């Protein structure tokens, strides 16, 4: 069972790395065309999707929102660091 948890954790970390790389690329693209980093309508759309997925997989929405709040905040900071280096 521990090996299975370790494997799942590795996958989560790998997916987070891919997500951060993708948000860096999005940030660079937004900068090139003059769009703001923050996209409130998109964030709200994703929040609704997370609620749907939390319900689908029977996970407390508060846990999902807490996790993604941190991921999104770090993504924004990461984008800004890579844009303004």
C-alpha cells in the first residue's frame, strides 16, 4: 500500500510540475499580447469545474478549494517571476 501511495504522490508532483510549466508558458504568451495575468472569469469557470469534480469523486469541496487556492497562487507568482526576470 505504501508503494501505491508513493507512486500516486510522484504522479501528483509530476502533474504539478507540468501545470507550472504550462502556466509559465501562458504567462509569457499573455505578456507578449498585453493581456493581464489574472483572468477572473477563467478562475470562476475553473472553480465551478473543481466543484463538479469534487462532487463526482466524493471529495470535500473545501479540501479541493484549499489545495487549488495554493496551487493557483503559486502559479501566479511563478508566472510573474518568469516574466519579470
